[in-house]
C-alpha cells in the first residue's frame, strides 16, 4: 500500500488543513518540519521515506494561477507529485504538463463536466487521477453537468468514462483525527470495477487507520497531520504491503 504525504499550499506556504474550513487554514506548525516552507516540509516527508506528495494548490482551487515554480522546486527534490491545482478541463491539465513527472488530479470540486474526462484520459492515460471530493460523506458541490446525486453515482459515471485511478477525499475529516470515513465506498469501488486503483484520504490519525485501509483493499492513503504530529512513524510502515 502506497503512502502519500499531503501538502496544502496557500500563498506559498504549507498550511494545516482542519475540517476543510479553508478560510481558517494557517501555516503548519509541525513536530516534523522546522518551518512551513514547501521545500522544508517536502524534505521532512522524504526523511520518513515518503517521496509521493499530494500537493493541493488552494489558491488555484480558488481560481488563481497555479504556483508552477513551487511545483518545479519540489519536483527537483526527487519527489513524485500528485497535483491538485484546480483543473477544470483538458486545457488546464495541459498547463501543468511541464511539471514532469507528476500525477494530475481532476477533482470533482472543479471538474464540472464529466464528458471532459474521456479526452483527458486519452491524452494523459494512467497519469490522470479522478478525485471524489466529499464533505461529511457528501459531494462538496453539485454540478448540473454530472447529473449525479450521490458519491456512488459520481464514481460510477467517472468509471464509465474510463477513469481507472480514484482518490476519495473527505475534506471534513482532514486534520480532525477522526479516522478514514470513506473505506466502505473505496472497498465497494474496488469490488465493482476490478483492475482500478483507489486511494483514500481525510482523517488518518494512527497506524490502525493504515491497517484498516489496507484491509479494505485500498491501494494507498493520503495523510498529513498524523505525520506532522508524529503520531505515525516509519516503523508503522513496515507491516504494510
């Protein structure tokens, strides 16, 4: 099971996500990293043996231009980036293409038309991950173009468009230490569509959460607060496949 460290970027700094209330996010205070500078935080995650970094550009998600220069700096450390930079269509994914190698995130929060997934997959193939963005188990927004009411209907439609890699992220659980709340959905997704990859995020607090995620069959987890608080250690990774 892959371990992915999360970095929320706001105005050039890594901020601590708390319950998805972005207006209250502040520069991270960490027991692991000495500052909130993205390079310092990325290097701290690398010191744990984690090179996969999920980078959420909160300014881009709010409609600003992505912080491409910071992405390049982090990538040059040897990290594999998973970039969530507010992509809403194929053209916005192409804007991120120079940041290679990276995994591109098409997040439900900003990707308003499912018909755009097919051409994006045709161009980026296995480098594209669809993120089901939830708040307390429900879709963060309602898009008329999706014509879906429930999380399951959304992932079913995305899978029908050809998506083979999913991230299920509940922002209300981020930084709350409440445990992953999406494992039932992730397990159902794995069972219904053999051969796909499913990652989960939002709420990891301990090694037990990692074990529960592995038992549910997910391919990896995204986490941050548990790493910053040192409630999960490299020794906890050894039992994971």
